[in-house]
């Protein structure tokens, strides 16, 4: 008799869902079901070849989701605000998934959530929409009574190389420019490597964590500490690396070229929130880290192994 539990994973080819799949594929007693819009894509076929059940699923189609989730014990759901640019649309996707999960009798619903900057700052910072929508979705999930745990994933370390921490050809050095003070801590994670470790812990400690938040971060690091580590690992390339507290409008204007005006305002307010209250509102990380059976990558670990920086010295 096969007693394996089925874990259904949304976003299985992305950073968070992919990390969950890579971790859980090696855990005895679990079968994996990966959702994709096209099971016949090259990524879908590659997962099938590894023994993963690959199923077509669209978060906008509740009836399709009911069929896709049939027989699943647990669900990991990550939604992508930046794909649809709508908090209402994102919340509807979550409602569809929850309804389908309830219909299927799912026993553990894990959602990649966020805290509410508006709540944490008592209404001073209200425009971080890609956080607020997830927080409102979290409240909805909890209200339904479905057994649930919320995974709050920290800032991606992978956003640093060539993105936030980049080489300035004019100053001929590396610069990290953010609209926040350099001594304020940012919760960080190598999402591709480590999200799955926190989800695994939540699954294995289900009863202890029902209705609770897991903070998926290897630790808090200030921008100034990031640069000190970068210079330590790459003393020649990192010589002269500096942090600049960027003017708000200049930072927002540069971002607007990539993500549009609304997206730039959203991200600018996110960093202002971190500078004001901390990524998790100052929550401690030791409880979440203490549940792991494998240590996550530190910022220094990431700096040493980031592909974009392997040519540095």
C-alpha cells in the first residue's frame, strides 16, 4: 500500500515553487504534483522525466483547479502580483485556489504571503501593493478555516548582482543605492536554494505551525554589511565599493523605466518601509530558523557562489 502524501506545487518552474520541488523531491513519503500552463513544454517534460506528476492548471479557473487538486494532501501556492499588476486579481486567484483545495479536502494549505506595511506603520506607508494584496489574501485564507501556514519569503539575494549592487563605470566601483539608511537591516534569502527548506519544515511541523507565519530568511543584513562582505570576498574588485542612500525621486525614476510608474512607486515604498520598520516589522527569525534540518545560505555564502560574480577577484 502506497502511503505517500501528495504535495501540489504552484509555480514549480519559478524561484519559490522550484525550490520547494527541489527540496521535497528527495523527502521520503511525498509525491509531487507540479502545476503549469503547458505540461508539454520543455520544463514540464523535464519534470515528468524526474517522476513528478505535471498537471495543467490556471489560477483563474476554479473548476479546473478542483480537478487539478484532487487527491492532494498539501498545497504550496505562490502568486505573482507583477504578472497581473492587480491586488484584486491576485486575491481572486487565491480565492479560487482555496475553494478548490477545500473541495479536494486538502489538509495543509501553504501560501507565500507578506506582512502589511500599512498595518505595521499605522497607515504611514500604504502603497506597497505587492505586499498588501498577499496580506489581505492571507486574512481571507485564515477566515475560511482551511488548515494553513503562511511562508513569508524575504528579499531575494539574487536581485543584488547586476541589479541593486552594480558596477558604476563612471566611478569605476561597485555601488549599492537604495532609498533607505545603510544601517537598517534587510531580511535576505537565496530563494532558489532555500525556500524549499522552510516549506519542508512547515510540512513536517504541520500541527505546530497551523495558522502561523514562517519567516523564510537566513538572516538580517544591512546594506553596509552587504558591502563589507562583498569587499571581503572580492578585495580587488570590491575596492571602493560604497553604499549610497538614493534620493527618492531618482531611485523611483530609474525603476520606472523597467517596471512603470506604479511599479516604481510600489518598490520605492517597499524600501522606505524596510528602512522605517524592517522587512518583517522587526520580527525575530530564530524560531523559523530553528525548525530547519539544513542551514540556509548566508549572504556571504551567496556572494562567494553567485554566478554573476565568479569572474571577480
